[in-house]
C-alpha cells in the first residue's frame, strides 16, 4: 500500500460518498481529548484506492486540512509532503526486494536497509525522515493506518508551527500586529500543541509518536517558536520601558515649564501690587505734587501722555 499525505486533494473524480473515518472498525480514540475535539476524519473508498480527509485543529484559526491517499499500485505522479508504505510479509519478515521497494518509495534510492527497521515481534517498522514503512501480515494492517494518522498529525504540527514562525519573522514593526502575532503563537501552543498527543495508556502508539516527532524535529521547531516569542516579549518590554521613560521625561519638562510660568506670573502680580501701592501712596499727595508723580509712573510702565 503506497500512501501519500498532501495539502491538496489528489483525485477529485472518485465518489463523493464520504464516511466517518474508522480504523479496524473503530472510531479514532487514541488521541488526547482536546485534540479529538479539534479533529475530523472522513474516508472514501474506491476499488483500488482509499482516500482520507483529515482536519486538525478544527473550529480554530489554526485549522489544517490534509488529504491522505492509499494506493495498491505505486502512483506515477507524486506531489506530497509525506509518504508511507505497507507491505504484507509473513511475521513481518520481508524479502530483499520488498525492502528495496520501500527504500525507493521513501528515499528514491536503495539506502534504507533492513538494519534500519525496528523489530516489534510480529512486524517491522521504520520512521525515515518524513516517511514511514511497515512490514506485517494483513491482520496487523490497522496498526499501519494508526501510524499513518500520527504521521499526518506530525505534518499538521510542522505546517502550522512553521507558518507561525514565518509570520513572526515577517513582522513589520507594527506594535498592534506584533501583539496579535504573539497572541496567535501563544494560543496555538496552549490549545493545540501537545508534546504527547497520544493517550499514554496505549502500548505502542506513544512510542511510534515519539519516534515520528523526533525525526520530524517537532520539539526543536516548537522551541524555535518559543524562542521567538521570548525574544519578542523582551523587545516589547524594552519598548514599554523606553515609552515610560520618555513619558516621565516629558512630564518633568512640562512641570518645569509650568513652574517657570508660575514664577513669572507671581513676578507680574508682585509688580502689579507694587504699582498699585505706589499709586495709592501718590494719591494721598497734594495735586500739585501728585500729577508730576503720576506722569512719571505712567512713563515708567510705558504709557506716554
């Protein structure tokens, strides 16, 4: 079974009949409940192909839609973000030819050897870059489908984390936009990103997830996002400190100007009081003496008669 995971629907000519996704006849129930609340899976089965429609982080602004295609024959046109392959092998013991088919599908070369597979008793599997390969008998096939769903989740996380990193890197110095970008990245990390999205009471799937997320470098990518958030937080804090300092400086300047204006005002008031007092004193003098004094006072303050 050749599997591709893509951001676009590969074949739109198949039946429009989509059913709720089940694996091994059971609904998806091995993810943490918040992720299940944000997940929708549909399946469309054709003669030789099966198609999944997966929606992660639904009902949020971080929604990712992925299309998974299962083909019994190797597709000629390949445009995808991740691949997987399952081959039937008794007790998980493949032939050399099967090992090479898997290597060619995932790497485009013969460099993926049997030594790169992990022996799980009744199956062999290998996480390789952004791909996944499994050998097992047909009864174990649902385990492969569960692994494919986890592989799709790693793709969804990687797409969204990288998009948030790019948005932060493209910040245009607009403070309001920066606040929005920081909120978006923080909210995604809080609501959608789980380092361990698989229920821990499952025997195999948490281990499969750990290997996939490690090879896809999800934690490293998320740490890069968090480092960006911390750096931007420091930048915002520094800008706020500068703004407060500038406001305090402006306030001090305003107070200084106000004190200067107040001092001038009181000087004028004092001068006016002195002039009034002088006029009152002069008014007590005889008219022959008072008139020359009044003229002198008026000339002193700038009034010429």
